[in-house]
C-alpha cells in the first residue's frame, strides 16, 4: 500500500471496505511513527523472517494474526502496552517483540 500518512492509508482502507471487499469493519486503535533506526524494506524483511523463524506455531489463543499485529506494531513504534484488539486474545497474550531482533538460526526451534 503506497500511503504517505494515516489519512492516505484510511482512504485506501475505506475504498475496500464492505462485505464484498477486503475489509468488513476496520478499526484504527493506534497511530505512531516508526521509530526504528534501521527501517528499510530489507531491514523489515529480516525482522519478519526472524520473528517467523523463531516460532512457527499457530494458536487461536496466543499466536495468531492479532498477536502478530500487536507485536509488530509495538516493535515498529517502540511502544509498550500494545495488546491484541479482542479481549479473547488478550487473556494469554505475551509480547514477543524481541523475536524480531534476533537471528532465528541462533535459537532452538519449537517442536
């Protein structure tokens, strides 16, 4: 998505909102600048590969798209206290933002 600011991003979202489109009921709960010093596309790609490679499990309760989004947002914005959107996902949520930073090959993989 080529958006230079929050307003452009929201316009994109609203353009594709509705049951026949990509987004059904979008909510915007936070907005902050990216605070990382190393934030090129290559850097972001490496962070994502580190995170995914460190723990590949999926769980509806503690490891899903909402927990990933909370971890990624908190990491990019440098904010503490960011939690998943729904209460159900907040119950067992543990922030795993540190997993973006470290090479996943240096850790024992989850079985």
